[in-house]
C-alpha cells in the first residue's frame, strides 16, 4: 500500500505518514519490485495509536518513549498514566493562570471604559496600561 493510500485509510495526510516514518515511529518495509514503502498491520496499529495519543495531547517525545516500552515487550500503561498525570497538573496550572489573566482583563475593561484616549507623551505611550500621566 502506497503512502497516500495508507494515509487515506487512516484518515490522515500523506505528509503525516511521511513525518512519522522519517522520525522512525513508523517503519514500513520496502517493496522489492517497485521500491515503494509497504505499510502493513504493524504500521496501521502504530499509526492508530500515534493519532489517538496526539489527540490526547501526548508529544512526539512521549509517544516515542511509549512505543519504545511497547517494542521491548513491556507494558506502556504505567508510563502513559504518569505522563497523563503530569499533563493534568500542568493543564490545571495553565487553566488557573488563564483564569487569573481573564480576571485582570475583565477588570481592565471595566476600569478603562470611561477613560479618555490620550495621545502619547514623552513619558508614556498608553496611559491605560502604564497608569495615569503625572503631567
């Protein structure tokens, strides 16, 4: 099966398949007759896993580590759990930071609603951001 055909059966793009092949996550064999890459059941299983993992936010590095464990015959599930737990902690932190930023933005909008649109001065570019002009 050619790259384009394989990509179509997996609902992805040929460039995606080529990328994962180039970095070694997919290892198709080469056809002796025509030199085309042959994507078999193993590549189908691996690409399905890769695409699913990417949808969950796993990085290519994470996926490489997981596939390395699996290729050694070890369960990758403990590693997957660790990565997901770390990702959840990081996502929660980002969420909290985003909520704080949202609060600051809302407060700024409310505070700046009736303030004039002052021209820049030698001391200040925008008084809304930098505070009131001391002139």
